[in-house]
């Protein structure tokens, strides 16, 4: 999915709460599209992404596939330090702009397993 992407949201709920759960999820999508993240939210999100990236990079079995993907998609390797700098440069406006591209109920697929 390098050229299109995929995202999934999972929640487990009783059937009687299913529609409410879906509605709440779609409301969160709408918030991302309409509102910028606050300073604290943005800082926490960046810290979480950076932490996950560092933990992922520490595992030897992740290093080679990570380098290969970077070479295939970017034409060259991107160092861990550069990835962290890229995360730090992200703005709340950019997140909102991207959310407006991807979080549309009209284009979402909903799969329900019972």
C-alpha cells in the first residue's frame, strides 16, 4: 500500500453499542478534519511517534527491511536522526490538511465481524 495507504480502527463492543461506536469514530474523524491539534496534543503525538520509531529501529530484524523500504521509496536511506527531525517539523496545520484528504466517511469502508 505504498502508493495508497491503509488504516484500520478496531473496537470491540456489544452489538447494541455498535452504531454509537461507529458514530463516535466518525466524529473523531470530523474533529481531525476541522480542528488543529493543540500544542500539548501535537507534542505528545510527536513523542509517541518518535518513541515507536526508536523502539522499532532497535530490533535487528527491523533494520534491514526498514533500510530496503527507504531505498525503494525514497531512492536513498534515511537515518534515524533524519526521521526524527522530519517528525519534529510536522505542524498541526499539516496534520489537519492530511486529515482532510483521508478522513472522509464517504470514502471509508466499514467491515463488521460478528
